[in-house]
């Protein structure tokens, strides 16, 4: 693959390969000196058309730890604000001879559009409600390190499934690796025909939690709502909030995950989110840097004339 636009299309061994590659970067990042200069001389552009804390900073840190020259383009301060089109922006970035471009955009498919116009690898940092592949990969890395093999695990993904690119990429990733995936949320936030994605859909959170090994909570994507009915914040917490009491329905050693940003007291209570023996919220952020180092390394191998991955 030249690009990383989604988990869809990746073979199980390709996902496993990226997970294995990330391990060396987890180890490096835990040392006091965190540098490896294999991307020295390369330029990575992070073009973010939507807000981000974790993804933008971790891609920037990942590129810098690998020795690349990293520059960030924030759409709010760019000529997008003067009416420049997405295609013209892509061609402008391409003319600067980037060696990799990382893009976040609010519209599904926008990253593919840019990838079709540029000469270097493109990494999708989240496009609309389509895919967020590096989030799914860092989540898989976190699960694998905590639970061992992903195949055979029971995993519940809860919340705004309809709008969540995190849910979509995770469903594809986790089912490809052989997990049993349950999705749960309000009926208005459940995509039609979700069962076609090899998952079991629930509207009752307690039923979905029964015996699961992993509970992955999602934020309500208020910025993507288009008139869907959603319960009030209080009602949402009552029906779909992960509380300490509710977590007892999952397996005794169940892992609690959240990609961030969290709405504390809505989809997840602080005493669950902040307990490192049960929650991997901060570990997911740590794994995000390692996984993005792996993705930048692997996708720039062709440019560096190093053997690729597929
Ligand atoms: N999880 C995630 O994508 O977070 P950011 O929006 O802060 O990048």
C-alpha cells in the first residue's frame, strides 16, 4: 500500500505487522533518549482541517522522534479561509515535495481525494465519519499488550456508532483480527444494516456488557448530528454511561477504553476512566505515538529505498 487511508482493505497479517513494528517504538519511547534518525532529511506535513489534540501532537512527536522535518498546517490559519479549494491546497502541499502528508478532514472521502492528487504517501488522521485508521491500530496495540491475542476476545463498542470513525475503523480492525464485536447505543445513533459489518447490535447497554473483555466508550459527536434524536445528557448517562456499578456486568478484569476527548459524567464516569488498573485511556495516548512512528516508518520505506511491507 502506498497510503494508509483506512483499515478496510488491510489483510490480518498487515495489521499484525504494524502492531509488531510499533513494539520497538514503545520500547524506544520509554527510554530517556527517544531518537532514531531513519527519517532524517524527509519532510512530513500534518494538514489538519479539523481540531485535534492527540492525533496532531502524536504525529508531530512521532515524525520528530524519527528525525523528520515536521510542519503543521492548521486550516483555520491557512488560505482555506480565503476560499482555496481542497484540490488546490493538495497541489500546493505536493509542490513543496513532502515525503508524507497526514490529513484530518471533516468530510468522509476528503483524504482519498487529496491522496489521488499528491505524489507521496498520505495517512488518514480521521475523515468525517469514515475512518480513523491509526486510532484503531493504537487501540489494537493497547488491547494486545493488556490482553494478549485479540482473536476470541469479546469487545463492546458503545455510544454514537453512526457518526464515529473510531467505531468504524475499530469494528473493521477487531473483526479482521477475529474478535467478537458488539455495538451498543441509542437506536437513532446506530447505522442501518450494521450487522453487515460482522457485529451484533444492542440498544440495551447492560445486555451488551455481559461478560465482555473490553469496553470501548465513544463520545457523542455533537458536531456531526443532523437532526438525530438523542436523549438529554442525564438520560444518556442513565442509559449509556459507563459507571462503576454498570462495569460489574463485564468480565472481572475487563479493560475500559476511550479514544478521547471524553465527556466525563456523560458517557464515562471519572472513577472508571481514571483507574489505571481498569482503564487504558492514557496508555492509548502513549501507544498512539508508537503506532504513528510505525506507520510513518513503514509508509516512507519506498522513498528511502528500504524494503516495504506489502
Ligand atoms: N482520539 C482522537 O482522535 O483525539 P483528537 O481528536 O484529540 O486527535
